[in-house]
């Protein structure tokens, strides 16, 4: 440790460059991890808030809520003797308000006032909806200028919906949710015609009863994986983070190998003085550990500052377990990289090096 610190103090610029590289890579990994977490949460916030275990859709929907449609008779068969259930109707809409210049993409969810999603809905401002064409909306719409009492338009030739309450953590497919009555959803989507009762039925428990061939049951985990772009988005971030970890290993290995080659005469002298090879290898590994730790600390500070400066519209969320995992992975990669030049240290022959000089 002593030799590693003394050498780093003596060559501040050289080791400073390596630390800066580690800082930038760790910063990028922390930002990507936080963005991946934030986007994943924005896709599934509303679903997580239901605290449900299963969902039933029609078989032809292929697990997609946007393509799902259930008739009244299907809903009656599905919900019979299966515990707490809540029917939902989904419609992707564009919300607009006369006094605001911009429009907002949103997910209109129709729910039944006698079922658990309605009763579990946590309203942070205003109240829960009581009548048709009233709605509780996600807090992110308030950040865009929408207020309690505003009348918003979500579809042509339909009455406006009045905002009577706001709720937190209610996003679906990276869009704010507008909770309203199932009758309102039916009126907006089908013009009041008895075409479909709802889109799906959500269950508190993962029941084991068999369903008819025209319907399909999914666990909530399976359903989330089928959300549009959810799986592809997560895989993309995972590959990017994986490649950055490999790049970290390569950078550490290259820098330490170059430094090792430059220090071969010094290693030869130290070996001639009786310093064991094991100590020199330990010194190299300790240097890699120290520069990685310093780089990681600076990367965390930079990521925290970035999060404070970014606008709320950017879906960035710190998952401390994932960040800890990324930190451990970076440390492991740096230590593996530091082992690559150790073979060169072992092969140093003091007599040959000193004699050659």
C-alpha cells in the first residue's frame, strides 16, 4: 500500500489521467443504469401500484393491453369465484387543455368504482372521481401545467373530462395515466355502443383455475415483459453497460501494462534488493484498486449532480442495489485488468535487466 500511494503521488498527472478515465466510464454506467431504471419504472408504475399478481386478456391480444377486448359474458366467466378482481379499459389518447399550448400523450384507464384499483388509488391532491367524465391523473401532468378543475379533451366529439384529483407514480408505457370510470372509457372508445365491456381483468391473486380458450392469463411479470418496447429497451441498456464494463477491464489492463513495462528496470532493482515478486504484484493490484475507488467516488458525485440538474421530464431514477452492483462489477473488472501485467513482473530477471543497462 505504501509503495502504491508513494508512486501515485510522484506521478500525479499519469495516474490522474487513468482516474479520469475510470471516473468518466463509471459516470456513464451510473447514468445509463439510472436511465434504464427510470424508463422501466415509467413503463410499469401504474401496474406496480395495483399490487396485483395476474391479468386476463382475450387470447388474440397476445398479451397486449392495447389490443385487448373482453365482452360482458367473458368478464362474468373470468371473475366468477376467483377472488378480488378489477376490470380495466385502456385507450391511448392525446390530452389537451384550452389554456395550454402543448398536448400530452396519455393512457386513459377506465376502472370500476366498486373494485380494488379504485379503492387503492392514492390521491395526493383533490379527490377520487365519483361521476362519469371526472378523472384522477398522474402528477406529471401537473408538472406540465394541468390543474385541479381543468377540463381536458382526450378525443373528438366526446365530452371533456374534468380533473378532480392527482396521484403519484401512475405512468404506463412512459405516459401519464388518466383514471376515469369504465362507463366514460366505453363512451370515449366506442361512442357508448355495447361493443366491449373492458380490455382486461386484473386479479389480486394468481389463481389456478382454467380459463376458456378465448382468454389468456398472464402473471404480472409476464405481462410487463410484453409491454411495447419494454424488453428491447432493457436489453439495449444491459448490453451497453456490459460493453462498458469490458472496456473498463481493457483500459485498466492497457494502462497498467504500459506502466509495468516502463517500470521494469525499477522492478529489477527492487528484486535485486530482495523485494519479493509477490509484494510487487500486490502493489500493482493495490494501485488498480485505489485508482478505481477514487474514480468511482468521483463518478458517483458527478452522477448525483447530473440528476439534480436534469429536468423532471427525464426519467432518471437511482436504484441503489443496481448501482451497488455496477460498482462491484467495475471493481472486479479493474482487479482482473490489474492481473494481466503480473506475468510480466514475474518474468523480470534482475541480472539481465541490470546487466543490460
